[in-house]
């Protein structure tokens, strides 16, 4: 058996697979995020470990984990866990959807004119490097104590193995890695006031990062097994749905929305706001577009209305509503692709006395789909090959949302077995590759695309409606973006 641990923004998931790669069971423990100030998004790190203990205890009640062979890790990218020389956490983790560091992004690009060539990416507030520069400017006494910077899943690794290690896919999202060389870049680090000694050791996702310490093994009730390098959540999700070869891709409807495609070489197009990162497998890279408010937009509406997401979706189905006059912009945390603007805000437009809750729910589903269409256009402009697209993430559990996406994007989409736990499944598969080898043959054997549960073909009769709605969505953005921030660079 192999165990995949996925540290998500809203929950920690544990996924157990057998030697043949079949999912035996999974467990999920919720996590909370704090927004103490406008644009800020943070999490305390202590609950991560408590969630891990709870999730593993849940699995232990259903399976004998003494047969476990290895563990793999996945986690939300770009976060900044700051440690002092005694490995004490200095402040809450600044998350991927934190938008406070716009000025620092401009500062980085001005100080190092070739930052895009070195990193393959635009300096965006979500990335780790500008976060550290913000800490340097605004919390200088704390910054002076920083001995090590870790990404979220790599902090869990430290607690599990006692090692300071990261891997290529997650490290590529810091803006300190040169993805083409798969190594830290000293000048990118220096621009943030850091150096290589403050970075974890780099390995590939299918390599071993260490073994469970005696203390961690005892706390978890597990044997002292090795822990694979693992992956950032998106690369792990790719492994979970068998997206390992150039041309393959997936769309993730998680807290954020991701459109991901594998490439055979590092192909950077930062001006298109497309991310160009390392894949978690050796000699592979990927491109992706990111919208910050996917399933989280529906969760937000759930909190506002006091109705669960499942109730909202059932209410929409029961209403028989298939079209809406309401348009929703899902910019609750700003936006990355294609706008790169943390100041954008979400909005409903077109509300009348006829607009009920189902109309607003449908507008959210459409708005997220339209943001994915913007991301697809950015990827296409960057020359990305898009074929054989699968759907993963918690939002992908909704068959209606899946079909709506296929209609908006005008391409077939496949929802596969295990798609709702893609990153955790991918982490478990990386653990298996670490033990059994990561040759091309083993990757093909251990990381096949899971069986298709449902395929969604675009409905040509819906094309005209969605093209009109998409045009309205884009016009609304153009007409209102300056109101979000008069000093916006756009």
C-alpha cells in the first residue's frame, strides 16, 4: 500500500492505494483560512499536523497501515512558511491567493530586468518571492530571523522526516527556481534578500526525501517508511489522472481553477500570464493558467446564503433553469490569468426582482467556466497543445458543471475515477514510483489515466447562448476593472 497526503487550502486529504494503484479509501479533514486584512490570506501551520494525525487515524480504522510501503506528499503551492534556526515557525503561512505584494512584484522586475527569462514567469503577488520581499519591508525584525523558507507540503515533510527538502514542481512556483535548469537561481534569490543556504535541497518528485522519524512514526501509528519528494498540488493532480506526456492536460475545479498541459521542454510565455513550471517527473515540464476563484466562489455563496453547495446545486436542478440574465465575475481574490491583478473584485451584474438564488448559482457556474475560457485562450496564445483534457477537483463532482464547461470551451472533457482526489492520488502514485522505479515503463504502468466515469461532449445547440454570455462577461470586466482599483496597472 501507498499513502498520498494532500495539504489543500480547505482540507487535508489522505488517499490510500494498493499495489495495483486502486484507491482503497480516503479521508479529509477541514482547514480554515484567515483574511486579517484586505488582500491578505494566511493559515496557521499547527492545524496542518493535527489534520494529518486525524486523517491517518481515520484510515487506520479501515485498513492495516502496517503494510504501508511509502508516503507521497502534495500541497498548495507558493505558500511561505518561515523558520528560524531552530525550525520554529515565525509567522502564519502566507498563502497562494494572498495579494498584498503587488509593489514588491514591480520592485523585483525593476531590480532584476531578466527575472522573466530566469524564472520563466511573471512576478505575481501569489508567488513566494514577492511575499518574502514584503516581509523584508514590513516585518524586518522577523525577516532577520529567517533561516529557512519552506513551501507548505515541505513543512509537513520536515515534521515527518526531519529533512529540509523540496522538489521541482513546487519549487518552480516560488520565482526562485530556474525551471529550465531545475535548480535554484542565485540572482533571483538575492533579489529577495535571500541565498541558497536558506533554501531546501531539491530532488525530483519520484525520489526519496527521507524516512519517517521514530517520533513521527509513533505519533501516526505507521512503520518507518520512506517519503517521496511529491509534487505541488497541480502536478500531483496531473499524475493522479495520468497526465504525464506532452499534449495531455486537465482542468481542476478546486479552490482555484487550473488549466494544465504537459510539455516536453521548458516553454515560457510570461507575457501571456501563463505559468511555465517543472513537472514532478524528470525531464518533463508543464504550462498552466490559473483562476483564483473556482469552487471557492461557490463555497463563498454557500456561506452567504446559509445553504450547502449540494443544496444550491440541487435547487438549481429542481428549478429547471438553463439560462440566466445574471453575470458573475469570480474575482473574489483578484485574478491571475489573464489579468494578473490582485485588486479585481467579484460581482454579480444583471440582478432584477426576477433573479432568485438558482439564477445566481448558475451565474457562478458560468462565471468560473468563462474564466477557464480566458485561461484556455492564454494557453493557446502561448502555443500550448491542448488534447485529451480530463476534469479533476471537488467542483468536478457536479455533472452539470462539467457539461457546462464542455459547452463553454467547445471541447470534450472526461471525468475520471478518482478525479475528486486527484492530487492525493498523484502523491500516492509518486510514492509507488519511488519504490518501484520511475522509468518510462513504470510511469506508464503505475500512472495510467483512470477509467472514465463520464465524458461530456459540447452541445452545439447551446453554443450561441454561451458565446453571448462569454462576450457579456468579458465586456463587464472591461467596463468595471478600473473601479476595483483606479491605480491598477491595467
